[in-house]
């Protein structure tokens, strides 16, 4: 080894040194590249109370006032179903159709998020997810699947949460199935929930339809499961036992203290509600419903004080019964205020787990409404500051729970407000309740001993609460105290009292100052409300009589109403007849009726005015009455249409809507002759007309029907009209048509695919695309390709079959020509003096080096075998020199066979166009948008 190292020439050492430095540079670049593509480190836990909607909205919430405020950047990308928050506040998980979507929270203050590169995730076992649960360590999540390996079963499997995983080829976060964790359930789960501490999760399973028990259904069962943070496996699974019950419904206390199940006894035909504690507390209590009553739906308010049960009865409509929940005794008691008025199903509200508010949505889907629950009746009371305008809020809501603020040890009490002001309230009336939330924020349970009102005016205020004193609030739990200002008739002026809460926390009793002003009501007075106002009659023919319209006059005041006169005047009083039944005094809320009929004596717009004189403050009241009369010549036909506008809504291009009919009636005095019924307007080709008015003439009062359907060939807003040409005086008549067309297909990259590619000449570019049909569209798509650059060929299918709701794969390959694909060139030897000189120069240099080595005084240091090799090499070089010299003597060889020049795809960017085409069911060509692919050859 020493000799070998000494033998190394200086040039070899230099190359070795350069190679070593080059390798180090490559390693550094690789590390930098890896760092550049790595996912940012996980952010801290969410620091404020947030609300996440599956529709994409994120809002901050105030647990004291119930207010919701959109965060910066909201709304974000919507999720398919409800979101689940990672315990460390790093990720959101959502249930997809056949997979799990994973979103990374990029801002722990606002809750801003975006989907990770490799999302969504699934496994061979978990492909129909129904529920996601997390565990306190933040390393795993569990997914309940609707379908298991056995018929009628479900399953549950765990996934590892990898902030940066090789499972994602793009280098981002990923979910990876835990090998061997998939566990079969005894039946399909119908209810799920997870307490706020995330220590376990609950699965409520219904009957197994594959059960061999023919007498009763295989019973409902509850599984309290958890995830082992070390292995990631599911623990706590128990075998099911047959019970004569059927699982129907399930709900959990938002604070995680208990849950309620609704089951059905198949033999005795009654329902049972069970209240059970979480964490091994067992059965608290149960309620048996009357015969043929079954608990179809359950819901619990944010305080956990009330249970709402949607009860189905074979003989009566569904009602929502209200039960109060006593957490000390575990008893469920039907309230005297039950059922909940105005509801025929469980309330569609979401309960805040850390505040006393529940949230629903406005009709426009972009507003949220906050509710509290009346502690006495269980009825919902809308907060005075709602609704809140939040775009894309109407979805499934998920609430974040910020880090706890409890003390190191001992009990502690926190009040959401220290004073309440009710403003001016009329004596004898009641204000809207205001809520104070009492929260246990210490390290030990808060013992609440009493809650009371005191002070000179305490009787003018009413206190109700859900604290159920004496009671104990565990750390982070809360209860609600509602105060209502009810000033008596003598309580005018400022009224004040003090709300006191005695407990075992420092500073007890805790105090809240309450105040309001009693205002004497105005003296009793009558008031008048008229319905309808104004009164409008439909258009009728001159000389005919309309149907009567009844006008109701109501005393909406609080004193007797005396009506002295009711008169008909105005422009055309003779065109209307009035029957007045309003006279004399009317007690508050009493009413009377005035009947009107339209009998026009002339054509055109006709109007009159009803004047009511009474002792109300705004007397006399005036009600406008109007109608329109038409003149019908006795010898002319008249066309009446049942509709003059047809709206078809949204239809997919290439599909067809349901037909809509327009009835054509001859309401004139002579036969009607219809000469043509045709489509016209901007887009007549997008509508189909079936003309049923071909039996002309039509006698007086005869009818026919025109049927129209919407079958768009183009996308976007489409309008047309149906034109009827006849011998009526107002011919032609027009029926306006409108509809909106969605694209028949949408073409884009498949998951992981792209519409652009960059390759070298001779390589093949592959584009993985997918064609997604619009709703209700099924058919064959023909595809034409153009735009390939010189020397390139396109390989792709000419037709693709698609069906409603199913995306079809489309792979397009573009092969190019160049060095990578060219065969080697062979040339016959020929005399090229310049090339020969270069070869001779190299050989002479080698011979010179060997000569120096041979003449060197240190040649003896070279071992003999190696000297022999050098001598042989020198002889060989001399021979080649002689041969080369002979070749340079002026001789020539035959020229080689001419080679055909190879076509090489030139460098640059090309646009490849895919032109789709398809036919409508009626055989008309659809106009589809072309798709463009970008090919860059370097």
C-alpha cells in the first residue's frame, strides 16, 4: 500500500482531491434541497376558541356573549363532512366519500388551513369512513368504517399521524395505516361521539341484519374504545350480546359527562331512553316511553341540563319532548313545558362545549344564530346580538377547545360577567334573559353551595340556573345562570340587585350586579290592523264578477275599539261592491270582516279606497283596492296561457329536464285558429317542443297543451321562447323559456397528474387526466388530438365511455424523437487527414511519456511485471504509428453508404389540443370545450 501511494502522480492526487470536494458539495446541496421541500414544523395548539364549518368558514367565538366573528381569510376550502381537530392543533381531518382528507393548520391564531399535498388517504380496509376519533398523544387517529369484512358488520382501524412522511411522495404530512390494527365490529355503527378530553370514543351500534336470531333483532350495544398511544391499536372492544332492543338514536353531553341512548323493544313495542355516565359510571337512569312511541332522535343542549327526544307515534305526528337532566341523581324528568313548540325533529343546532350557547343557521346559509336555553322551560332563546354574518358557515360545526387556564391546585370560580344591565323595561312585562356562565377553572372541583338574589329590588329580578345546587363542577366544566328583569306595576325607576354564588373557591361569594329601569306603560288605547292591505283583484273581463275577497279588521291595541263608519270611495267606487260587518265596539284582539267584490263596468285599471273611521290614534285608516278589466269582443277569440314564463333551473349539457306544460285556452267568444307553434329566441336549439295544439280550430273554452323540455347543447345561461301565431287580436303570444346548463364533462388532471410536462428529445411525456361527467350525463366522448411538434406522435384513446357520477381515466402519451431514441451511426473508414493527425498526435504523446519513464533513473522502482506492461504498450503504440503513417500516404477508402438524416424534435414549448365531441340523446352535437396540454422539450 505504501508503494502504491508513493507511485501516485501529482495529477492523480489533484483529481482525488477535486472528487472529494465535489462529493461534499453534492451532499450539502442534497441536504439543502431536502430542507427546502420539508413541511414546516407543527404549530402550537390553537390559542383561542374557534368554530370550524365543513362548508369552509372559520370564526372566532366568544363563550360569554355567543358572538361569532369570521377570521382573516375565511372561508377556506370546504370539507366533505365534519372536521376533527388534532389534539395538538396541527391538523384537521375530514371524512370523504371513500377516504380521509387531511388539512394542515397554517395559523394557530386564525385557524387558517390548507389540504396537504398527498391528501386524501385510505386503506384496503378503510374505504367507507363514517367517524374519526383522536387520542391525547396526537400520534394516532381511529377511523370507524361503515362496512367490515363480514356481512352486516362495521370495522375500526387506526392511522399514524406523520407530520413529515415518506408515505407522501411530495414530502408532506400523511396518514399511514397501522399494520394489524383493523378490528371488526359486531354490527354497523349508527352513532359516534368523543368526549372533549379525547381519552376514548364511543360507538353506538345498531342491529345486525345478518343475525340468525329470528325472534328479536340483535341488540344495540355501546362500545367505549380507546387508542393505545404506544402501539396504535384499539382497546376496550367487547363482544355483543343479543338483547330484545333495537338501536335507534344516540347523543352525548357536550361537556362529556354522560350520554343517552334511544332503543326500541321489538316485542312490547315501546321505546326506552337510557342515561349513562362516561368513564365507568354506569347506568344513571332510564325512561320507558308509552306504547308505540319510539325515540327516533336525541339532542342535548350545551349546558347538559336538557334532553330533547324526537318521538314517533304510529297514530300521531312526530313531536320533540323535553326532559330535564339531574346530574346528581341521574334522573330524566319530562318537563311541564314539553313538547318543544314548532319542532318535528331533533333541533339542528350545534352545542358549544365550553360556553352556554348553541348555534344554528339562517335561511341564506351565510348567517349563524346563537341560542341559549331557558332553564325553566327548556325553550330556545335567541341571543340579542345574533344573527352573525359569516360566509359559508352553514355546515357541520366543530369547536376548538383552547388550552386550559385552571390554577395549579385548589378550586377556582370564573364568571363571564360581573354586571348585567337590562335597560328600560315596561312594568308588568319581562325582559329577555341574560346569561352568566359560572366556570370551574381550578385544579379541583368547585362546590357550588347556593345561588341567590339579594338587595332592595331583588324581587324585580328572576333567577334560574342549570347548576343544580348544591353541586360540584369538575375542572373546566360550567353551568349557566339566567337573570330576567320583571318589574312589577309599582317598580318604576331604577331597580338594582346582587346575584351571589357561594362556593368553596377563594373570594366566595362571587357577585354580579344586576340593574334595570321600570317604565310605566302608556295608557290603554285601541289600534287597528287590516289584512290584506292593499287589496288586489285578478284581471277579469269587463261586465263579469270576481270572486269575493274578505278584509279582516283587528283591534291590535289594549283598549276597546269603536268603529264609527266604513265607506268606499276613490276613483272607481262603482266597480266594486262592499259588504260591511264592522260596527260598534271591539275588545282587544277581536276582529270583524269587510267583503269586497270586483264588478268592472269599464276596461282598464280600476281602483277605489276603503276608509275606516274609529277612535284609534291613526284614524281614519285607508285601504287601497284595485283591479284590471279587459274588453272581449263577442266575435273574437282570446288566448289565455297557464304560464308565460318557464324556468327549468340547472340541467347538465347533453341531458334533458322533465317536461313542463303550458295550457292554451280560448277564453274569447269565437273559435280560435292556431296557425303555428314554434321555438324562437337566442337559444331555440337547447329546448325541445312537443306541440299539442294541432287540432285547430278550438271552440270557445276549449284547451290544448304545449310541452317543453330543456336539453342544452351549450353551457351557461340559455334563453328561448315559444311563439304562438293565431287569429286572436294580440297574436302572436310568447312563452319565455330559461335554464342554465352545466358542462357535460370536466377534464382535468387525475390525482397526482398534470396538464404540462417537460422532457428531453427522444423521451415520452405522459399526461394522466380524468374526465368527470356532469350530473345525470352518460355517454361516449370522442377525442381528437392535434398540435404535436415535429417528430412527435400522440398515443391516446379515440373514445371514452362515461356514466353519471363516475370519473373516467384518460392517459395521453406523446413520444418525441432525438438522441435518446436514435440508433447508433456507423461510418465506413475513410481518409480524413485532420482527424488522422489528431490520432497521431495522441499516440506520439503517449510514446513520449513511455520513453521518459523508460529513460528515467527511477525506472527501477517500478516492479518488473509493470515494466513489461509498459514495454508492450510502447511497442503497440509504435506499430500504430507506423500503420497510421501508412494510412496518411494519400490512399483513400470507398465512401460509406449515405445515411438518412434523423428527425429530431426541436426544443421549445408546444400546445397539444384535445378536442372532445359527443351527441345529445336527440342526436344533436354538443359543443364541448377543448383541453390543452403543454409540452416543453429541452
